[in-house]
């Protein structure tokens, strides 16, 4: 009996040792072949681009482009949404948008259209268009990986927006949902890998998915600075350069001790701008002005114009809601603009008094 137990214990020890040996061997194998891991180990960050295009007409000629920096040290995922309506200026050619040029070039060949797109993008945002890695795919492939989720499906189905802010909110919420779903769509991503044009090996893509899940980075969603001239969208070269230098490439969060805030009520709920003004002032924020907005937002939007991301996060925490968009604009007086959506619920003594009178 004693010998049998001793033999069983030896077998268990051997099995554990074998398991550990295999685990270590697999880990070493992955680390040697994982190009993303090596990049993170060397620099603590890496950059990649994501390009989504409509190849079969099912997504109403949508064309989305993102430049992304994954900063593992600070647990930050910086996503720059490229405005694909921005025109590209070329010698002896009429200025046309990134989107128009891509779909014109795609008629001659998808591969060359993608290559030319990144060359055109370099003309607009400079070296920010040059990433360590790239992921290019059609919306059909993207939909096959994530479209079974009702939230993603409904977000992708919307292609008309009342203004640019609502379009950005749609993109931001799509990214947040995809980040949440990544680990759960592991097998679908594996299955569709052959349809993705990328220089990230499958094993690196898999480890990246689980690394993002484990780290849960803060998402800093940024809008590309542009200006509107002669009924067209042009790159704002000065603001782009300042944005890249101060925010996109900068390790530290650029924020001022005292930020100036403007508040707009986009909820159609009475007194919301006034209530949030006093709430933020009670928390030592300098509210410059407040008033009503002509559109209704379902989601509260916090726009950071000068690179005060930490302050924007704090405002979101105080309100208990709010999606943050870094929309760098040096000509705007306010540092942060808060558009109060229908999701924001703030009550004060007047509301409680109304409740007792049966008015609410």
C-alpha cells in the first residue's frame, strides 16, 4: 500500500515536471517567434495600422482607417481615427479624398490600392502613417469575425450621421466593443486569418489578443485634425504636427492644472447644463460657459481639445458616464467641451422637490 502511494506520488511529480518543461519550451518558442512580443520587450510599445474597406458593396462604401500605438508601459491604447474624407494634394492632379483615391485605385487592383493609400496617408500625417505592423481587411471579413454580436452589427449598420461627433462616437463604441469581444472571438479570428492582409504572424496575433485582455489598457480615442476650406476637408498641418508631438507620441499625459470647460446640454432634459456646471465647479473645475445644443445625443461626449486626457477622465468619473474623444484644435478657447447626452443622470434639490410634488 505504502509503495503504491509512493509510486503514485512519483508519477504526479514527473507529470508536473513534464508539464512545466513543455510550458517553458512553448513559452520560449513563442517568444522567439513572436515579433510583437520582441517589439514590446525592446521599446515597451509598438504601432500598427488598421484599414477596413468595402469590397462587395454591402457596407455602403465605408472606408475606415486607424493608426494605433499600444503603450504597454502606461497601459494605454492610443487610436487615431483618420478622416478619410481629407483631400490629398498632388502635382498636376485635382485634389481628391483618401477614400475616393482608394476606391479608384482598387479598380486596378486591391493590393496596389492599399499600398498607394498608405503613401497618400503619409502625405497627410507624415511618419505617423508608417507603423510597425498593419492589419488590412474588408468589412465582410470584419463582420464575419464580430458581426454575430448584436451591438457590433447595429453599430456597423449605421452609415448616416447628423454630424462628425456622432460618427466618431459610433467608431469609438465599435472599437470598445471589439476590444471586449476579442478573446471571445478567438476561433473566428483564427478561421478568418487567411482573409486578413497583415504582417503579424498568426501566433503573434493570438498572443496580442490575450495580452490586451490581460492588461485592459485605457483607450485614448483621437480624431485627426482637419480644416474645412472651399467645401472640402483639408489636413490641418499645424494642428496635426502639434497633436502628434504633444499627445500621440508623448509618453506623459499633457494636462494643465486649470482647464477651461464649456458645457452643452444635448439631452433635452431640463437644467442639465446648469446642474453639471455646479457639480464640476464643486470639484474645482473652471466652467467657462454652459447652454443648450441643437442636436440630441444618446451618449455624453467629452471632447478634449488641448491634450488634457487625465482631466477628461476625471470629468467622466464625476458624471458617471461620458465617452472621451481627443479632438485637438489649437484655435478653440475652451480646453474641454462636455456635450451632455441622455445617458447622464444628475439630480439636485430642485429635482427632489419636484418629485415630492409629483412633477417628476
